[in-house]
C-alpha cells in the first residue's frame, strides 16, 4: 500500500498498541509536512479554522499542554484551557458529564490527560467529539512516544534494527508503554533496564528484553531513553536511596565513554539532573532532548489534523 492510497480513518488517538506500522509511519510522515511551519515568518495555517479544541488536563503538565495549545493555535483552531480547580469537577460532576457539557458548547476535539488509566477510552464511548490521549494513568502517552520515534528517525534515518534501551522507572511510566509499542512496531529491538522493583509485573509478556544492569548492555545500545523516577506515584521506597539508584542506573559521563560514539541520548522530561542523568550528558553532543521537545509540536499538529480529517469523513458518510 503506497502513501498516496492510504487513508487515515481513526477519529480518536487513545493509544499506540493497536496501530499498525503503516499507521505509525503515516503520522510521522504527516508530521514531517508540518515541521517546516516553525521556521516560517507566518506560522499559521487555516486547517482547523472554525474548530474548537479543549485541553482537559487533570494532572500537571508543561511541555505536553503547551505543545498541544500551540499546535491547535497554529492550525487556527480556537482553544479552551480546562483546569480542574476552576471546573464543576470539584463540585462532584463526573468526567463524562463535564466532557458532554463542553461538547454541547461546540468543542470538536478533546485533548485529555487524566490520572486514571482508561479515561480517554471512556470519553470515546461517551461523546461524539474526537479524543486525543495526552497521558492516562500508567497506561499510555501516545504523542510522547510518537515524537520520540520521530526524533530517532530524524537522527538515524530508520528504527529498523536499532537497539534501544529504556532505562528507569518502567513500572510507573506510560511513556515507556507507548514507546514499546511504537518502537517495536517500527522494527527496533527494545531492552527495558532498571531494578526489579521498578519493572511492571507483566514485563515478560511484552515484546522486549529485560536487563537489571545498565552496565551489562550499554555498549550494545544505539539509543538510550532515560526515564524520570516518578516519586509522586510511589507508595514506598523501591530502592535503598537515590544515590544508590544513580550509581547503578544513572547515565553518567563515565558510562557514556563506554557507549557507542554515536549513541543517541533521549529523555521525555522533566529531568532529575544528577539522578537519572548527569547535566554534562543531558547537554552533551549525543543528546537530542531539546529536539524531542521541538518535534512535539509537529507531531501534535499532525495528530490534531488527522483525527479531525477522519471525523469529517465520518460525518460525510453519515
């Protein structure tokens, strides 16, 4: 199937687990078309003119929220910034009722981040507007994974045959789950690296390798994606101390000297400098962390464009 004959048909983006390689590549190729807009003197296109996008964020966010806001704005959509503190949710209104009320005001696309896994899927069944998952519980964070693989493809040309290590707090990371689905579907070999206490119970069912030692595998890796330790999601202490964790699993200058010279260093942010990654590495020549942030805009423009396009096609058919 060639690109010219492929048609995007999904009006929601809830996760990457069910997406085919062709669908993933189509999103990445669409984002490539939007990448140039950041360098133009006039950065807006009328693609979503007349459409309304609401950012329903029930959890704190800096990069993701601002990226979606800017993406919608550059596509000429009207944007509503929803905050839990100033909403009827604090008065007992349900998530579905809140979304339905927003939809009644003319909202076309709902971008949702929620602490409960499955919240975006629930909205897909409850409203007619398009739904885009900006992170749900421990489940998925699809647009973060899409910008990750987009940035790797930009740096290395392809993911086919690459050995990628995802290091750190796998158990609490929705980014890790979406990355696993996207990276393996695009042909990479993924190794999860961290202490046993930070591995999910179902890890052996995932299409990945597992290593409890970063030193044992770092020399083999082409790409290393460092994850933040999510202390706010932990009920106890999964390791003796932060210092010990950093000693065994931190990406240090010394470890980089044993890695491949062209290894690609990534981090979804926010970074705990000096814990999972040293500043010299995060800001070093192998790091593409800021490119990840920049590419998030093109990816989110592409996702908003595609889900809206699918919704319009559905409306025409009905």
